């Protein structure tokens, strides 16, 4: 059997704003649908010669996963229809689904209506469920899902029902060994129970179940015979599905429910040790390639809902969304061409063919000038404008993109200021054409403390502190860590005020500069103090507006002991320093 992919530890936080159902947060049922125009959808044909039909007519799924709020559906469905899209996929179905179904039906588009089951396989998936023993959860879902099937089964916007998303994969985050196998069998058996119940209520729409890669299919083959077809999420490996299906001896067709360019978990690392994000053109090519591989498996692959028709303008949105912040990218037009949409009168996005960092991208001094060289051109000859942003995903898991002030020197040469917090950052350059189109390119930089002239007289000297974390995450975080010269180790205090850390220089020593490299837990208010005896202290610099990152303090002092005395934390945690440098 094909092995499941490694845990998506780095998997992007997919913008699933379609409304994932959370257990215990179930929405009241709306009034029964007045529609009596629901379609009859069938999987017809035989081995290797299947097709999907809607009211007797062949139907190839040309779809996208749905990102905007369902209440905003009418603002987006005309655009989807213009792209040649005939299907959207959601991950959850409840009372909020009605505006999407209504608008989809009005524009000739159908919905693969999802039902969320824990644990899922990606971020936001929910907690672990014991599918062997947790009868309460299974009973609740077996009661909940059919209510929405009953509500929407005659709605003309429904194409099929999709039970679960990547939970065969996700269960490896909950169990291991033989117990994991038992849970996977129990989960897929439960999916089959749901499918049977749905079929009893709605015989006119197929039921499928999505998982991550075809390593899950043997479990469905063994335990879920009542599924009408399989469904799989596959990105860079989408073109391998056909051979896996052929070698697995499967007797059901499939749809691809997420696909596109290579994901964060599939690409090699760059020189700074973080995933190398494909360029805009490579992403567009990824959608074209994926669709060609889906359509190449004729009679078995019944179509795809590619990922992702989303507007989020964040880390994950830049990786996958076709229209972040509502602006269309090369990928948007690649999908439109694949699905047969008319592009003859379209104004197309700027093409960013290069982004480089002047100097060493692996050693960018914190808070200093950062110069970027961008190569961008607009196919329509439109003038372009730039925006520079950064992101700290690989430091603190933040998905946010923050705009940066910059100077445009012309010719695509842009100067901004590097972040003041050490670590690997993503830098983005957004290029717009004034016609609603955007090109985006990104590179990583490794921000390091700025070099300081002189000798660090505190390096590897004895250090003590008011407290330290003995066992928490990456700890023990002893005071010695702040003066060991290793940028990856840190001192971390208790979570209270005040706290201090001090270093014994061995003898009375003069210094002129202190460099503090804060972890996320920084001091908002603190004082740099000196002492000759370790008991009586003199403040040589007081700071009341600390904001973390690297604090370079030009301060003159003399003493055997130098102390940082924190009086107000900048976060709810304690104080934490990667580096406490004292320079002569």
C-alpha cells in the first residue's frame, strides 16, 4: 500500500472560511427548502469508463475550493462563472450554507457540500476522537449530518456530499502503531455508516470522503463500500494518482478535492532552512499541470476542485489564493484558461521574474537597511507600483503580512529597514498594475544581531538571575545561556515582575555598549545597572518603551557586575534573552 505522507508539520494554515463545523457549536435548522428542483446526480458507467452525470448529462467537475464568507457569495459567484468554474467545494455545511447554495444555483454552479469530522489533517482541524470507543461523538455526527442533508437534498445547488477531510492522515497525530491502524479502520467504517444514512435520505446525490493522498484509499476500499467515489487532496504529487489507482486495484472513480502548485510541506528548504516558496509563474504552471493530469486519467478522474478561491492576504493566502485581497494573480488566469473561460479581453497581472536581496540574505543586520532588487514587467504595458511586506511565520507562527515603508530608487531597486527581531523572516514584494491584478514574489532573510565594535566582556562569564525556567518547551533556560555566545539558547525567567539577570565580569571593568537580543518575551521597562559588590546597584540606563527584538544601547558604565533589571514585562510571559552582551 502507498504510505501516507509525512505529517504536515509545516502544512499551511488553509483559509477554510467556508464554515468548518465545530462539535458542540451546531446551528439551528432553517425552514425546509421551498425548492423542488434538485438535480439527480449519478456516477455512471463501469470500470475505467465512469462519468458523473447531472440530470442525465455528462458533468466534469471544474471546480475551486471556496474561501469567502458564504454570506458574500453573490459578490463572487459571477466571477467564478466567468472563469468556467462549475463547482465549488466547502468543508462544512450548516444554516450559513444557504446563501452560497442559492447563489451557486443562480449562476449555474454546484456545491460539493462538506461535513467536517475530527481530527482532520490540517490546521484548525480540532481534537482527537476515539473512533473505536467514542459512541457519543459518532452518534452526534450521525444525527447532525443527515439533518442538513434533509434540509438541502432538493436544493439545485447541491452536487454531492463529502464526509470528512484528511482524517485518515490526521489520526497519526493522535495515535501510533497498532492502535493507529484500529482507529483508521474504525474511522473509515464510520464514514461508511454516514454514507449509508445519507443515501437513505437522499438517493439523488453521490457521497464521497476526502483524504490526504492515496495511502488512505486502502482503508476506504476495505471499510467504506457505500461511497460512490473516492476523493483525494494532492498537490505536487497529483500526477502520481493515476499510477497509484491502477496499482491499487480500485473499483471506484475519484475526484481531486484540493490540488495546485507544490505545498509548503513538499518543497525543498532554501539557504536559510525554510521552505522555498515557488514563484508566481511556477504556481500558475502548477495549476495547469494539475488539471492536465486530472483530465489525463479519462474515465476514472471525474474532475477537480483546485485550491483556493480565497481572498486572505496572509502567509497561506500568498502561497495558494488565486485572488488575495481581491487581486487576481497569474494562477487565477491559469485556472480560467484550464476551465475554458474567455481570457481574450483580460488585462493580465505583472510578471515578477526575479527578487534578490543585496548583500548576504543569510546575515541581515537587525534594524539596518535592507535593499531589494525586483525584476517585474507588465504584459499589457501598464505602469506598476510596489509594496514591501514582511512575515514572521518561521519565528512565531504569525500568518500576518505587515507592510513596510520603503524608498523606491527606480529600476525595481527598493530599500526598506530589516526587522529588528533575529530569526528567519519572509520578505514579500507585491507588484500591482492598477487593473485589479497583482504579482507577488517572496524571499527569506535571516536577521542577525548587528555587529558591535569591541569585545564582549560578558561572553561566557558567570551569570545568575532572579529565576529561570527549568523545564518548559526548549528549556532549561539558565542565565548562562544569555552569555554563552550561542544565538539559539536563551535565559527565561518566571512569569512575574520584577526579574533580573546579572553577569560577573570578574573585576571592575569599563564598557560603552550593551546589546540585548530578546526572545518574544521581552521587557517593556528595564534598567541596565552596575555594581562593584553585587549588592549595591547604580542605574546607568533606564528604558521605559522597550519593544523586543535587538536593543543596542550606547551606555557608559564601570563595575564588576552588570545587571538587567526588568520591572515591566512586554507580554504575559516572563523575560527571555538570547544574548546579553557587554562591550568595551
